[in-house]
C-alpha cells in the first residue's frame, strides 16, 4: 500500500533550500495516510536572513501563535502571522497554541505557540528544542526497541522519536496519545540512510518554519494499516542501530481530534476575508466537532466526499481533470499547473502575472457533488511585513493534483470530517465541506 501525498517543500531560498514547491512522486516511499506537513516558508520575501535558533514556549498564554484560552469550550483561536522567532518570517502559515502535558501528571504542562495547523497531515509533532525537559514525556516502545519516525518531504526529512503526551486545546483534551518529537538529540546520530537520503534534515524551528505541526486531516492515524502490515519506510525501532518496523494503530502518531470526549469527528477552520494586498496578521478560529454542538452545524455547506484511502477529490481546471486534488491549510499557496501564467524571475516557482488574474475551477467529490471555486492569482508581495496574502500561487509539478492551500481558506468556513467518526447531517467521513 502507498502513502498519501508526502508533499512538502519548505521554500527558503536565502538559506540554500530547494526553491520549487514540489510533490513527492516517490509514492512507493510514502505511507498510506500522509501528505505530512505542508510547510512552505518564504523567508526571502520577508526578512533578509534565515538564521537563528529554535524558539521556546513556556507557561503563560501567548497572544501570538493562537491563544489557548477560549470562551467557548470547542473553539480555539488561530492566527496567520510572521511565525516564531528564528524562522526569518513566514507567509500564509496558520498557527495555533496547544498545551501539552505529561500523561502521568496533568498539572505538568507547557504551552507551545506557533504550531502549524495542517489539514493535509495527521497528528501532533513538536520540535524538540522548544519542549521543556521537565515534561519527561514517555518513549513509545515495542518488543524491538524505541519507536522513531522518519517524515519524508520532497526536499528533506524530519526525524524523531514517538512519545506519549496529553494535549489540551480550548476546552478539549486528548489523553495519553503518541506524538512525534522532531530533532530529539538522543536520536540525531541514528538516522538510517534510507531516511537521510530524502535530503537535508528539517529538525529545527528555523528549518521547519514552526514550533511544530498539528495535523487535523480526515484520517485517524498518520499511516494506518500500511504500517501495521508492512514497513513503508516511516517507522523504525532504534537501539544502537535503527531498523524499519511495523507499528500497531494505537502506537502510530494519532490525529488527536479523534480522542476528544465529544467533539471528535472533525474540525472547522474559519478565516475572514483579507485585503487583496495582504495584511501583517489575521485572526481566525478552529471549531472542534461537526454537528456535535449548536456552533458547529454543517448548515448549507456543500459536502465533497474524498477518497477513503488518500483523501483526494477531483478539480477540473482549464479543461483538464486533476483527480488527486486536496485541501491543505499547511500549504502556503494554491499550487497548480498553468503554463500561460508567468513564473517569478527569482526562480521560486511562484506565479508572477503582470496583473491580478481572476480564475475559476470546479471541484467534484466522490459523491458527485460539484461546485465552482473562484480564485485570484497575483504577483509576490513586496512588503516584507505581509504575512497573510490571498493571491499567492505557484507551479505544481504533480500533473494530477491541484493543491488548495491556505488562500482557499480565507473568507470561508472549511469543514474536515474524519473517517470512522459519528455520522453527521452530511454522512460519515472522510469528507470535506465548505
């Protein structure tokens, strides 16, 4: 079995990183359930350097990165801003703050801000350097040793152990579940060649563009049966050496939404309209559950069923069908192929039309639902203070997919309903709706 879409390029040309946003076409190396970590960091457009170490988060609630305090128990504040210190600035990255706690001691907690919210991946992953050692999170093991994961991208990889954590967000709690700690120094010298060969390590805040990622896509684990039945090259057991391993579902990185007591069948991301020229920051909300409370009803949103193995639907654009398309809040632009639109001269792979283009495409779900999406493509913003920009788009090397990144989410309520959850007025997941 194959992975979903292991996308991902962190675009940081000033730091010598691969500049072109690509899809990983090596699907034999992909786990079934992952587009994993859709992060495109455009530091060259924002600040002059990409240096600096990882930023740490501590006990108090922060107004940046999404506050952890909500007046409504199933609503969490979100923010699009310039990102954590040490990244050199980001554009179109959607952040949240989460509280993580030692599973055996729920009062031993730490707030982590600027965690990327990603509807294209599954589970919680935090950069080791921002974690307090006082948490002493337990290591996941099996009969062969410590469980460690290699998360592969088109231009690199992230490596780190699987540990047990309790997560609190708004008024919701996910207790004692597996998460990945990226860049744990205890495992940095154990990276197997079939992981490191994916490219440069992306194990720091500066390289990753965030303090972590919260994957809230439409699946319950990041791999599923593929990693129970075989070794698709993501999970390893490590002692003095590391070897590929199978991992049962309960020990895989979990989508924590599914572990909430009630609001556990999906999420809604709500972002406002922003000015065409972009803004320095914008606030929004993540609402947990679909049809579980009065504030998360599906209402008139159209339901688009997605492929139950890969989470895809079809986009029809410019007379061509893209059957492996997806919504992905972790991608910072809209990524599709249109040879008629000029690319930017800086080699970034983004589009730079002479004037703003107003375009449209038609999305089609597996249930036959179809609807037109109007969108616009503009030139790159010249103002380094811009962190939210609805016109950002670029080339997609995957000729079968249209990546509806964060610009799609502005001025919308976007629903992601997870597989195996409670039935909603739109049916059971996996599906998306907007």
